[in-house]
C-alpha cells in the first residue's frame, strides 16, 4: 500500500446494474458505499458506474477503473457485492481481483465481509483466492485439451491454419489494461481463442 494508515486511503467505488434490472439504478449502491467509505475514513477519489450486464469485461467504466488502478490513482476498490463487480464466472472474476492486487490496489466487498484484502487477513484471503483460481484454471485447461483431442479424433482441423497465440504476450497486454477485444485485434485472433490460451497456458493451432 502507498498509504501508511487506513485514514489516508484513496478509495474508488464501483457500482453496476444490468439493463435487465428494470426500474433500478446504481444510486442505492453508491449511497451505501459512500457511507461505508466515510466510516472507514477513506477519501473517495473515483466513482465508476456501469449500466450493463456483468457477463462481460467490455464495460466502459469497468475498464476505466482498471486503467486508473494500473496507474495507482487509488488505493482500494470498494464494490457492493462480487456479482456487481463481475458475473463472468469464478475464474474470470478471481482474475480481476488478482489483477487489482498485482497493481498494489486493495479491494473490499460491502456486503461480503470475507472478501476483504485490506484487513489483517489480507494475505490469507489472497492466498485462498489464488488456489481457487489455479484449480479453476486447471479444470478449464483439461476441458480445452479434451475438446481438442476429441475434435482431432473426428478429423476436425481447429481454428485457422498455424495461428499461434503467445500467452506471455496476452499477459503483458492484460497488465497494460487492454480489454479482451483489444488483445484479440492486436494478436490477429478472436477473443475466445485469446481467453482459451490465457486460461489453458497452451498454444493452439
């Protein structure tokens, strides 16, 4: 942490409602998040709000939040609940939290007290999430490889001929805050392939 005390933390709030949540907006979330931040003595530096499905990371304010995090423009991200941050699935959601951690930014869920990397159990929380993410990654890799093996047995040629995607390059672009769409365009592939390579740590043909 850049700050030596909690009172000096610069806080960013993230709120989201889906377009399917008719008649709802993120005002109630923001009200509670602001009150909580105030009780903690955190100075609110940013408020990022999306009205879009959480099933994709291609959210304007979500991406803006990561850009600011990568520049260490705030110290802790406060969100109302984990499913407000992301509904992409366990692996992707945990990757988002680990990405914040890699930037040196803490995070906390308002409604889920155990999801807190700011307290005394910070290292334990991060370690547990890392193990869960690793196991999920292994399962995804196993499913991908099983699918490839099955397709090859059927004589199916996978993807475009001899298109190689570097996981190291993907990791570098992710650290720069690039979205999956931007990464796919830069590597001349599609988002599905980029995600599979990143998750499976494999080179696909």
